[in-house]
């Protein structure tokens, strides 16, 4: 007697298509500050920070790197960072109940996953907040880099704002000086290898002969005053 269950097994692919067709994707369109309309897969996601983790759980840097990589393999986890020195884990994820058609995960699901990797979470030592996906993630990744400009290391934003114009001017001057030196070298090479450039329409510029002092100490730039030995 055939005792097999005659209930048809629903194909996972068909089930996924049905879930996608039931979701209203027109909700994913947002109007940006520039007036353009973008479609973003998320609206509001969650960011959770686990602190005060045990040194016995975060064994070493290699262990942290493996766990971070496995976290990022989860479809519902958007960003993950494990800081071994500070014993801290920061995760941005798509929470359960979010209004989107993407894979979701709960806070308990994250805690269970980390427990499976040997990291125990203290519920009293976590901080969670809402994260605007468009402003904090989408705009940062896809808008021009000028919106996320950061001052150089050891400079405050106020100091960098005051010195930026002067620094940019000096950078351009440095690039021009490098190009001038390269053109001089190129000119000297062509002079000493005329057989290689005999067929090219090259007009050699008149080269200034350096004095004995300039050959040893270098030449002083126009407008410079004082001692210039070795660029001082």
C-alpha cells in the first residue's frame, strides 16, 4: 500500500516569485535633494553595536576576520565591522518587519549566528538605532566624493577648511614642477639619442647651463629668498 504523502511540494523558486510579485516595488522610489528619483531597496534599516565583548570570544584578529566575512555573506546584513582591539562589533542589517522585499533578519537571529561562531552577546551592552539607508549608505556610495570629504589625519575640519586652498595651490605647483622636470629629462634624452628621434618633428628648447654652485646646491626658484640648500 502506498503510504506516501500526496501533498505537492511547493517549488522554492515559484514561492519566491510569488512573494516578489506580491510586493509593491513602487514604494522603493524616493526623490533626492537634486530633484531626481531613485529606486533604493531599503528605506530604514537598523544599526546595532555590541560592546564589552569577552577576550575569550574574540580570540585573535584572524578569528575576527573570519567572523566578519561570514557576517557579510548573510543577505540581510548590509555592513559588518569587528574591531578586535576595542572588542566591538558594528552591524547594519535589514530588520524583521521592514517595509521592503529583501531578506530580513532579527536581532536575535544575529545573536544566534554570533553564538554559533563562539561570540556571546551581552544584551545589556548593545546599542541599536535606526539608520536612513538613502542618506547614510546610498548617498555615500553613489554620490560624488565631495559630499564625504574628510580632513587629513591629525587635522580638524576647521583647520583643513582654512588650509585647503593653500594646500591645493601648492599641490598644483608641485605637479607642474614634476612635469617641467620630466620634460627637461625627456629633452636631454632626445639630445643624447638623436638617432632615435631623427624622424620626429622635435624642436629642442634652448637649455640654460647651470653654474658650478647650482650643480652642487641646486638652483633657487624664482622669487625665493635666503638659503636654498637641499630645499631649505
